[in-house]
């Protein structure tokens, strides 16, 4: 990958290529995307996601959260009727899992 950060800017340790998960929260909706390639410092844990990958991840997660928000709004009346029958204590949650 182009433009990899090979030395940690926080502690100066050589970074290692790893798959990571990134958690997002927006509009009351949480999303976790796993399997993202990043350079990670084994000493302090600082993570460096290459710009092109970071941009793609943010774009996909943003669109998914926007679509999920729309779906939740369209189904709110139905959700309320279901919650009267069976209360739910968990917050709205969306989990994105990328599988090879």
C-alpha cells in the first residue's frame, strides 16, 4: 500500500501491518467496521489507516448510517407497537462485518 506510516509518530517504534476494527457513532447509531488494514504501533497502540482506505471506510459507513437512520424513521411506528408488547433496553445498533 502506498503511503504507509512505518514509524510511529508518538513513540518512534516501527509499526506493523494489522487488521483492525473501527467504531463509529453518528445520529445515535453505532457502526463497527472490521478487517481494515492499518499500520499499528506494537508499543503504544497508535493506528495509522492509509488515507485512501480511510476515505472509503468513512464513505461506506456514512452512507450505511444514513440509510439505517431512514429505515428507522420509516419503521418507528411499527417499532413502538412492538416495544409495547416486548420492551427492549438495548440502544439502536448497527454492526458492519466484512468477510473475505
